[in-house]
C-alpha cells in the first residue's frame, strides 16, 4: 500500500470531511484540525497516520 502525502490544504479538506462524517462538535473539530496541522508540520507522516494520531490524541484529552 502506498503512502499518500497531500499538501496542507488537501489534508485540511480530508480532515474536515473526517470530522463531518464522525459528527464532531465545534470544539472537537477545532482541536482536531489544530492537531492535524501540528502533525503535518512536524515531519513526514502519511495522511492516514496524521488523521489516526490526531484522532487518538483527541480521544485521550
């Protein structure tokens, strides 16, 4: 399976779709998007890994 590395804009769009599908409230959506942005800035994680890690961190808070 190949890893997908999107631009920041494309990844934010994916993250928004993820939050809509999972019915996040506004506060959770905001925290999730911030976490996605931090993870994207921090290194070479795939889109999938970024979304999974951001979701896990949101669940742990």
